[in-house]
């Protein structure tokens, strides 16, 4: 049985500029199932962030349609209210308000959505406990590590129980350990809460922690890949390499390698 789609786009086009126009999205057709954890990759200018803006109701398409949580965004009159109820955002630089505590930052999206200061406070405390920051609730962002600030940003993204969370390079400003912890947290929340996550990243190691990878180029999705086991992913990466292609084709791979690489390969083969 197929899962219900939470995001659908049809012939999605976004053009910027009046003179020399830039076609940021060029006929994107996409379906994201409810509860998926997917990543979007591609070079700078490929349309990744523009796609996130369209899905997150932050911008309107030049043509085409976007459905989020069963709603055609072109027919939604109060987009700000819809976005606040339905979509959570995580950014590379977390965008926390420096003069507010972790708890107060998490409360911000609830203003106008959850009535009562006490209810907002309890919800913020529950979320900060969920992301492992029960002992940091009254700390300012400057008193937190980079990984902790990003955990606050994740808690804030979940404040209004969104069906969809969009993360734009959420580990890009973190060291490898903190980035790994943030990824593990998103995986945990995806599994336990069923929240759909769409992660834009330039890092293949990050993308491989998601269930599906969309590759973009020149405003189009040019390839989709369902992520397998670590061994399967390593094998697929090897097959895509020059050496792997040569071996699969039954060719001598040495001419494709540089002198140092040839020597290293010959030593490796000799040692076996």
C-alpha cells in the first residue's frame, strides 16, 4: 500500500528577473510521501533552495502547482497562517534570537498559534527535553555550542507540530561530531514522531543518512536514488568511479590512474 503524499509538485517553474531571466526551477515534478526523510543535492545554483522555498510557501511559482498536506498552495489565501501551522524550518545558521533563552526561542513560533503563556512554556520545555537540552533551557544562544544551538532550532521547528520540516544545510556550520548528532536526532524524530523531513545538503555523507536522495541540476531533478545499506552505497560509489567503470567494463584500469595511484594499486594487488 502506497503512503499518502505530503508534497506534490506538477510542472513547477520559477523564473527570476525581468531582463536576463534565470530559470531557477524548470518543470519539477516531485512526490514526497508522508513520513519520509529525504535529501536534496546539487551544485550551487541548481535550484535546491528555491525548491525548498516553493514547498515551504515562502515564495510563489511562476507556473505549475504545489500541494502541501493536501492543500494547493495557489488556492490558500492565508499563506502565513498555513505555513506556521504546517511547515517547520531549520537553517544552517540556526537564526536564533540572541537576546532570548533557548526556551523563549522555541516559544516564538507559537505566538498566535497556541493560546496561553503557560501552554507555550510547557510545550517549549517538552521539546527541549525531547532534543536533549533539558538542562540548557534558560541559556542564551551565546552560552550554547553550535550543535546545541542547532538542537534548539530543531525544537523550534517542531513547536507547532508541523507535518513537514524543511532543513537547509542543517549541518553545514557544524563539526563532524555535532553534525552527526544533529542528523541522528532528525532520524530519531522522523521515526518516533512520523514527521517528514526534507534536507538540502552538499555533503554526500549527510545525504546517505536519509532514505532517498534527489539530485538537482539546472533547475531540474535529474536523478533519484533510494539509499541502501552502507556496503551497497560504497559499492555503488565505487562503480561510478573511473576505476570502477574500468573494472566493470573488463578494461585495464591502470591507464586511467595517475602514476602514484598506479603504484599504490599495484602494491595493493601484490600484497593480496
